[in-house]
């Protein structure tokens, strides 16, 4: 079970790095901001600073979770599991908030939440 948890947590981290890229780096591209239900250039320009900030939240969660996997694999099981558990709980919580806020974002919430859910289910 530990290997499944570590793999799911690492994948969750990688997904959140991609989300960071989409929100903080590539958000001004129409094909990207439309994925976030943003319709116009003007809306994207207004929302851009928020998306940039949100992207960094996702990056920090990814870094913490991947660091937890590395620490765990390095033999510091309790510290690593704590970081993995916290990071994945936050990621899953954010996915549930996204789903509860806008059902049109169900696919994104599923992508954002499935790996953290697997990691948490196998962590205990």
C-alpha cells in the first residue's frame, strides 16, 4: 500500500505542477483561459492576477507533497507521511470546493482530486 500511496501522491504533485503552469504561466492564452470558463480577453486580463496567485498555491502544494514522498523514501516515514497527508488533503479539499462551486468544472475537479484521494485512502 505504501508504494501505491507514494505513486498517487507523486502523480497528484505532477498534476498540480501542470495546473500551476496553466494558471500562472499560460493563462493569457485564449485556449488556456477558456478551460477555466473565462470567455473574453478582457475577463482574462481582469482575472489574470488571481489565476497567477492561485497557480502558486497549486505549486506549493505540489512541492510539499512531492517533498513528502522523497522524505518518506529516504527513510523518514512519519515526516514524509505527514507531508503527503497534509498536501493531499488540501488538494482533495480544493477539488471538492471546485466541484461544489461549479458543476461544469466536474472534469477538472476529478482530475485534481482523484490522485490525492487514492493517496489518502492508502496512507492509513
